[in-house]
C-alpha cells in the first residue's frame, strides 16, 4: 500500500532555469491542501544543473538514461510512492499551485483526469499557431478512434491512479506516450474526465523538446495503428 496520497511527477531534460520554481510550486500546493505527497523529478540525462536545482528545491530525483519523454514518465510511474500521480512538464508552462481540480476528480473515483488547455485558456505566446491547429485535429482523430471524453490528448498536465497505470504495459519512449496513456487507460475500462487548465509561455527561454512535424506524425501513426498488447 502506498503511504502517500500524491506523487507530483515531472520529467526533466536540461531545465535548470525552471525546475526549481515548479518543484516549489508543487510543494506549496501539498502544504496548502494538507495532502501527503512528494515531488518526483525524473532526470532524463540533463547536462546542466537541473538535477541539483530540483533536489535543492525539495524534490526526489531519479535518473533515467533511456532517452525520451515516455521513457522518463514510465520510470517515474514505477518509482512513485503516491496512490495517485499528477504529472506535468517542469518548464513553468503549467501552474502546479492549482491542482485542486485533479485531486477532486480522483477522489470522486475517476482513474484518469486530463487537463484541457483549450477549455482553460492559452496565454499569449504559450502555443505556436501550428500547434493550435494541429493539436485539436490530432485530438479529434484520437477521440473518435478511442471513443473517450478527451478533447486535449496532448496536454502535459494530467493525473491518474498509480496502481492502475502500472498494469497497462506502457511502452512508448517518445512524445506519443501522451496518446498511449489515454488509449491504454481506455482499454482497461478506466473512468476518465477533463478539467480546464491554463497554459503559460515556456519559461526556459530556449527551444522546447517538441518537434512539431516529427512528433505529430508519431502521434498520428500511433493513433492509426492497432494497440499492441
């Protein structure tokens, strides 16, 4: 049995400018709400001070040498000590001080709670125009393909039941993990819903990890392919 209520999980790759602020914000949420929990940062081979900064801010840091967004999150799911996981990117694009909606839905019995950026609001400069077109289109295709009440498949902020996630056989190492997670929860018969969230500009002042064309095609290929057992 997990001793903690929540693990707030952050995959990290060269995010020394923002990771400490995200960890502090998440820890502040736990303190304000009184939930027992931890902040877990999975360092995916950073060559800067990301891991050190995360530890100093109060996170538990574990390394994952296999490259990729999915690889880092799969490692984090296996390492989590919380009954529930709330995962989000540590680039300051998400507000970890406002996680109440996720906690409420999990406690109502939902197995997967997705943040929807298009319902909550996208700040100026937070999402390239190409993503504003491409993300809803891919989400629509996935929503029809899997028959789920999810309008933002590629949101980086979401929450789910830890024990159930560990039974799903998650395996995608790259960005398409975002789609795989929803698809496998659906296949397992999970109850899922969305909550509105806001998206802020990336705080790293540099190029993000997402490759629009490459990762878009990887998502589409995954959606159109049979879901492997």
